[in-house]
């Protein structure tokens, strides 16, 4: 299959690497320093020296009939690429990022018949252009709206499942992870875990976000997240306190505050005046 990956950061590079290794014709669309790296060495290269050759472009070719354009930019960056996606001759456009916003706008932009959404269960980073990633293979694996692409990803060593209510899934996930992201960024900057007091504050913010999801009429999903949503604040605080002391999780904090800030802003916009704790932790 002919696949374009728009946004080859850690997540996009992981998909590009595995899909190319599975035999697909993969082109990555990059910019800035990442584009320069890929133009010098037109391959996804891992920290262990493994290579998967890919095509490299600075912009999406809208005339190519891509089987899939996989969009792995941040939600704050998606508006910049929507015009090209709307004009693209791609058969399927799959967005894959954290968001709390309704999905209708993205679906309308590319057309319902070719719209898909997914969320990656992958921890990944780029160190001087070299990919380091861990793909979750059990439990909460990569989740998508389309069964055919779930199979393609699974066959490419990225286990994936289908969920029928992706908006609820994404909102549940955003409420769960936004406070955790802030905790990990803080821990990464300090080279030490957050304090118990900070973990408790983050836990209260997480609880507030999950209660908001229910008030908006969405379901807390999948089942493990629903279980977490019923935990008391001290238990949530303990989970956050512990997570910020785990190396790979703390390393994810290198991404900075941009994404959790955007998620909190979206939650606050969805229910003005109902997210004081979330706004209080917003960096």
C-alpha cells in the first residue's frame, strides 16, 4: 500500500518504520530539523541502528492517490494541514493525536467516506534523529475506527483494535492524561518525581476532567479507564506519584507542556466555569 505519514515525530516515525518494514511504500512529510535529518538519510533509523528506507517530502502531494495519509501532528498543528488534506486524492485520512474536541470538524473537512481516527499506544522519542520506541502489545493497544486499518497496523507489528465510540474514548483519555502529562513534564525538568502534594493536586484535576466527560454525555471508555475513574483521590495520587519515578514515563515529559495545555483549554471551553482545578494546574 502507498502510505504517507504527515508529522514524523516519535509516533509518526514508529508507524513509518514498522509499515515500511512490513513492505508498504511509505513517504514521510516533514519540516524543519526533522526534514533536514530525513533528507540526509532517507530512512527511519533507530537508536540501535536498524533502518527502514522511506520517501521524504516537505509537503503532501495532493495529487497522489495515497491508500492512507496518517496524520500524527499535534492537535494544535492540524489546522495548518487541513486544506491540503481536504484537497488530497487520498482514499483514507486517519488523524491520530490527543484531542478533547468533537470530531465532526475533521470529518467534515476530509469527507465522511474517507475519515478515520486512531490513537497510538506507543511511547516514542527522537534522539538526534534516531528513533526510540516501545509499542504496547497487550491491554490498551493502539485503537482505531476502521477494522481494515487495524489489521494493517497489527500485521506491521503495531497491535490495534477497533472502538465504536472514538469521541468518548478520546475525551476519556484526554481527561486521564492531561494532568499526568503535566506531572511528567515537571518530573523530567527536575530529574525527580513530583511531590505527594503535587500528585494529589493532579489527581483532583484528573477526577474533575473525568467527571466532565460524563456531564458532556460521553461514556468513560475503555473499561480500564472507567475503572480508574472510580478510584479515590489518594489512589489516583499514588499512581501519579509512582509513574513520575519510572524512567521511560518521565522521559516522555521532554515533550513539554504544549499538549496538556491545549487539552485543558479544550476541556475548559467545553464547559466554561466547570474546570477550576484543571485550570489551576495549567502551566
